[in-house]
């Protein structure tokens, strides 16, 4: 459930069509080069290994950097899901259309809620950390896993400095696992926002998803995959949020308008809310918490949604210059606004009224996120609170700019960010809100 970089950089790629907040405290600002420029010290760079995601005539796509192919012992595959959580056998081909139609007819919030319930049930049914008996020996024999996690840490430290700092409060296993998830999210994001994005195709994303299946099956392709494969074998992490993030990348290839908030909600879940569901199983829930698991996961989802909605409101003008509008078109119409108003950058009373409603909605998600953030393990709370407090201030800056998000970029001054970090740390030390609520009821 988390987001991150230097305190002065909490954005996405300067080349992407829309900024994406990944629940990590400052999301890395993309650069024109990939991580391949970070070479292993005192080693000549190896020839690029074949990548399972490649566009014709381009450099390897989805590799993020030229990572060493994995030759160590593979982390064990995930054990079968308990009882009612068993994944059903694939439907017959004749049923595919019916299943797709049924899923499309379901409201987005319900579709996402089903994913939340599945991950919450998985976490509740499994111990917080799974340690197969042979795992320690495999780590010792393979040896390369330590190098794989160290590499993930280097990536996180370079591109997400604030978040990397906050992870130092976590236990070593949690810290390394969060780094592995962060790196996979970056690599996935690079598919559509990186320097090779113009070569990307739906087929390449299909191959990336197939590679994800291999990771969860204990068949990592390279050392960075191996770090994630170990993570999902150790913690009760479900594959669905990872698949859904890839689905968000597919939308970015084909979609530039959203008819309603229901459509936009699903998109925000795909590209940002998924991260919360990926990371809560690693960050863990406080042993003092009296909240049910579902509440915590809903809070994680809400933070991703709030951060992404904030990105969208901040970047309206920037997206419009790329021909994109990430706003509910029906709500624009009800406010008496059109696409031309967006592309012309008109700050009118109607626009201000529309923006006030959108900001109110984003703040409601931030309030829901607070409920989940306070229930996490104490050592995991700081990056979550930092993301929440820092990103919520962007909404204040949009208001301070008189809702001109066409030509003025709302950003939180560095001084305010520095002040917010100790506030976030103080919030991370407080008892879970479920405990405080029970105590207040008892005393009254």
C-alpha cells in the first residue's frame, strides 16, 4: 500500500501521457535512459540476453535494464490456495464471450471489490509469511538471490530515495520484498512510458503477462524476476493485482477518454490501486489491530485511487496537450463543459465548480486510506503516511492556483514536503485507529 523518490520529485515520466502514482512516497521521475546505464561495478556489461518481451527492430522491452539471466535455484512455486480460494479451471472457449460480457456488465467498484476480497481472504487464510522448509537451503545454494535483492534495492534507492529511506524501518525480509515489487512495477510501467514505448504492442504485453505467470510458478527469467518470485513464495500475495496492472498498460495503448467515473475508477485501480493490494501482504497488519482484513485492503486500494485521481487533476493541461482527457466525460457535460474547454484551457466558473467536485471526491478516498494506513505494522506505516500527506497537499495547491491546472503545475514546495515527513512519522507511531476507537468507546 505504498508510494516514493526524492522529496522534490513525486511524479511520473516526463514522456508519459499521464502521470501514474504507484503507491510508493515519491514516484520516480522517468529519465530518457533506462536503468541499463547503471553498470555493475568493475564488470563489462554482458551482451543483452534474449527478452521474452521484444518489439521488432527495437531494444529489449520490459527488461528495464540488462539484467543477468537467472541460473540459480528457482524459488519454490506458490502452494495451492486453501479450500474455497482454489482457482477454477479455465472456462471452455465457448463460455469466454459470456464470461467477458458478464464481467463488463458488472460495475467497476464491484469488480475491484471482488479482487480485494480474494486478496484479503488469501492473507487471512495463510500465515503472514510462508517459509517452505527447503527455502533457506535453496537461498544458500543459489547465493544469487542476495545479489538480486541488492539490485532491487539499488534501483529503489536511485529512483525513489524517500521511499527507500522509509523502508529501512522495516524488517530485512519485508524491506527486500517491497523493493522487488517496486522494481516489477517500474519495469511494467516502462513498457508504455519508457524510451521504447513507441514500439510497444498488445502482443508484447501478453508476453509480459506470460512471464508474470512464470514468476509465480517459480520459473524466473532473470535476477530481478527471481527476487519477485521469492517474494510471492514467501508472502500471501495474489497474482490478480499484477495482472490487472498489465491490463492498465493495455488501456494506455488504446484509450484516451473515459465516459464515466465508473470507467475511470477501474483505470485508476489498474494503474495505482493494484499496488496497495500487492504490498499490504508484505507490509503486514499490526498485531494490535482490531480491524478486519478487508478494511485494511480497502484502505490500501483507496490510497492508490486517491493518488491517481490527484495525478489526473494535477496533469489536466499536460494530458490535453497529448490529446488525452482523464476525466469523466458525462460529469464534464453535466457541468456544461466540453472537450474544447479542456483543449483551450479555459478557467471559468463552471470549470472551478467542476474541479471542486473532483477534489472533494479525491479527498474522500484519502480519508478512507487513513483507516487502512493506521492498521499496518508500525515499521511499515511511515512510507504510507508520507505518500498520503504529501499527495493530498497537491489538491491544496490546485486550489491555490485558482483551479488553473491547464498552464500551472500544482506542486508541493520542498519546505512543505520536509515538514510533512516528520508528521508522517509521528502518525506512524500512533496506535491503530481500531484500537483507539475501541478505547474511546470503553472510556465513554
